[in-house]
């Protein structure tokens, strides 16, 4: 019984890590293949769910969806960065 519980925890941890760190294109391809396998096995509801998840993943941008670029014009918007001035640093020094 203990081995089953540990196995379930390991499988869940593996799923969580793969979901978070796999590139979006790999996840989309994996989801598409799983939906094809589910359709061949006759599991139509699972196949439909996986296809809709695959469409959701592919609908987002391939770069991660930060919206810093304008996809219609092909230009990349410059991301503003915060700068620290020497005067601001002098004001934070404890004397």
C-alpha cells in the first residue's frame, strides 16, 4: 500500500515538473499525440479534451505570451527597465 502512495506522489510530481518546464511546442506535440492515441482506443471524450487543450496551447504565442512584441507589425516593443540613480543610493545608505 505504501508503494502505491509513493508511486502516486512521484507521478504527480513528475507531471507538475513537466507541465511547468517543458517548452510550449513540446507540450502541444505531446498533447496532440496523446489525443490521437485516445481516439484510436475509442476514448472520444478524452481525445476531444486533449484536442481542445492542444488548441489552447497553440493559440498562445510561441515565445511565452509576455505581449512585449506586436505580432501584427513584426516589431518588438522595447521593454523599459528601472534604473537606480546614484542619488537614490546615497539616500538609502544608513549613517
